[in-house]
């Protein structure tokens, strides 16, 4: 059973890895967008999926990361990839400041506040705060990233940068969710009072979840800015947050494989059915409704964590 | 004997209702103490005041010579006070072993970065925690159901799982809120033994229970409260013959 699953994952990875060889630039670019949204949705998954916090303002952290990179790169010409951690830090710091006073809010209340936050960020960008965001025109002339002397320019080059980053993210987040930290988030999501009563500082863990999620979204913003070379506030509107929220809910809250599938469906399906342009959103919407009725936990809900219980008991028995 | 926990004039009001009214009593280290009283007397409120779920309006809670009334719940747990809940509050969608690992949490250190880089210390700690969790499951007799979802356990076993989770915090003091609720006679008899075993590990026990046979058999000292106020305190024999207690439970003859 487990081996079969590993084979499936391996086949999908290899096909994805080779796909730029047989896809044209347009479709590679679609996959690039899927990749960016995969990483964004995985970072939202920590907050929404694992900690269970209804956060619909993730695009704000994405925007902060992108603008940080754009502003510093166009003003001081610091190479893009050096700004990757800087973008993450700025977004993470913003999350720390913003989430701290609202972390105790529950469900729909938190939802409203985070929607407000993403709108505030967008409007601030449009209004050219401090004269550095370029208003509604945005910022252009952002450099391309250079990785080990290789200038990343074409869609297929970005493909490997983005999906490489996605692979690292999946690897690290998988470890994160199978740890004391990941469990603490789940306990807090399942029952806040019981988690506190078991000795878990739930507010602290929720805050850290926000910071890690925002840090990653900020880093994706960096890559997005480099990929587009021009960014504007409209790329980070409320709808982007909704799409990310949708990916996590549709794929499966707290499930990495579910979120990846969700990103492919939410971004890929509308592209595939482009010729039915007028009807595709209708069908897509109907599909979403059906999902929410028949598979409330998402298409691929998380698998239970595995612990080497049997192994430990055997060792105890023989000792 | 030293006093481990001491409540001093503890008072809690909800609007006009005085739920807990100047309650004062001490719990000696190593004792099994029962807190009893009619429904709505304020027993669970006392528990919630000790564990920091509620803040007292007056009075103080002293644990191990330290006032804990302003500390957050998770701090109180790490000081060594663990609890179970009257209405079972397990993490229903998670496995029994994970529920117990929740209790291990406060005795662990590694954070998110250690988890991402899977440091040797983090792996060692995870292994230790898993071992502790399995031991606690074994202690309450649930080892064979370690990987079952908590919601699939029987009612009595869910109560035991809550006790295992509380014990995994390595407490010095454990508060059990109606541990026998929903248990049959056989399970209750086993529970009495478990409570004694807990005490034999050096953990002081304070419990609320309506099952009088359990209270009389397991507890060495009883505190009775009615309408939020303490009306009697003493060993089970003395309490059983206390006229005030009989009045509280059976009502007065008004003729």
C-alpha cells in the first residue's frame, strides 16, 4: 500500500520534472503559476490547515515579499536571490505584528480581520505609501534572478527554480507537520481548551504558524517579482487570497498532497477548459459545491501520522 | 506532611451569581482528596479556578508555596498541575497515542526549526516522548489501542485516555473531574485501583465524583461544598454522619 503510493508520487514527480521538454512555453508558464500557488497554498496550509485559523489575507504577505524585493532590487540593485530571505523576514515580521493582537480571535472574526488586512495592504500600495510603491502602476524593471552564474530568464528556467523551491518546501513542511510543532497546531485546532489544559501555549503556536506561513509567502513574492519583472497592486487583491483559501479547502486541510492537487485543479482546470470560457467558471463552481457536500475534508484529506509503536513495543518485550 | 495546594478565600462571581464563595482548604502532598457536593454546587468552577481557566475575583491559589492565580493554564500545567475534564475533551480525530503526546508536549523543547532540520536532539526527544506516551497508555491499560482514533474508544476508555494524557505532563498534582462518569461497576473498581496507583507514583489527587462508593473507598479526605461555599471537611466516615452534609444532599424536613 505504502509502496504503491511512493511509486505514484515518483511517477508524478518524474513526469512533472520532464514536462518542459514536451510542453510549449505557454503551458510551462501555466505550470510555473501552479508551482507558485502550490508553495503559497502550502504556506497557508500551516495556518489554515494545521492551526485551523481562518486566514483569508495571505495575499498581503505575498505582496509584502514581492514589493520588498522589487523596491530593494530596483533602488539598490541587490541580486534577487539574496533578497529571498529578506522578503521572507519582512513578511514574517509583518505577520508577527499584525497577528499578535488578533490571534485569540476565532473562526469568522479572524476571517473578517484578515480580509481587512489584505485590503489595507492593497490600498496602501495603490496610494503609493512613502512614495516607494509606484501607486497603481506598480514597480517595473525588476532584475532576473541569477543562480550560480546562470541567469534565469525563460519559462523553463523558472520552472526548475519554482518547482525546486516547491520540492524544498514540501520536504521541510512534511518534517514540520510530523513534529512537536505540527502536533501542537493540530491540538489547538481540535480543542483549544484541552490543548491549553495539556500544557500547550496555544497562542504562541498559532502566532508562530502565522509567522512561518507569512515568511514563506514573502519568499514566493520574491520569485514572483523576479518572474514578472513588473508588479502591481492588482496581483495581490482579495481574490488571490480567496483562491489560496479555496486550494487548501478543496485539496484537504492539513494535507500536503491534497494542497498540491488543489493547486493543480484550481489553476490548471480553468486553463484546460479555456475554450469553454463562458461556462468554465460555472462548471468549476458546481464542482466546488459538490465537493463541499460530498467530501467535506477535501479531495485528499491528511493521512494519520505514523509512529513506530509496534517496533518500540517489540524492543521493550525482548529487553 | 507538607501542604501542596492551598485555596484561600477563593471567590468567583458570574454576574450576580456567586459560584464559588470564600472557599478555603488545603491539600496535603500525597493525599487523595475528594471534592463533593450537589449538582451546581460549584465544584467544577473550583477546578477551573485552580487550573487558570477562570480567574478568581477574590482569594488566592497557592501551589507549592507560589501563587498561581494569575498564571496562564499552560504555565500551571508545566508547574505540575494536570487535569481531566468533566465532559470528555479529547482530540477526537487524532490517535490515542497522539492524545497522550499532547501531554508530553510541555516537557519537550524542540521547536519549528529543529523539526525542519530534524536535529539529533529533536529526534532523541521525539523518541523519548513516544516512549513516555506508550508507558502512560500502558499504565491506564490502553496500550493495545495506541493507534486507534480517540473517538473510536469506549466511553470508559476515553476517560482513561484523558488520565493518561494528564499523566504524560509529569504532574505532581492531578485533578480528576468525574473520572467515573459513564463507567460501569467493573470499570469503576479498576479506576479506584488506578487512582491509588497514581498516588503511589507520588502524585497528589484531587477529584470530583458523584459515585459515592468510589468517593468513600478511594478518598482519604473529603471537602463538601454547597451553593459555592464549603460546608464540611474531614475523612469519609465523619462526612457521612455530618448533619449539614446529609441536609445538603437529602434536603430538610419542613413540617
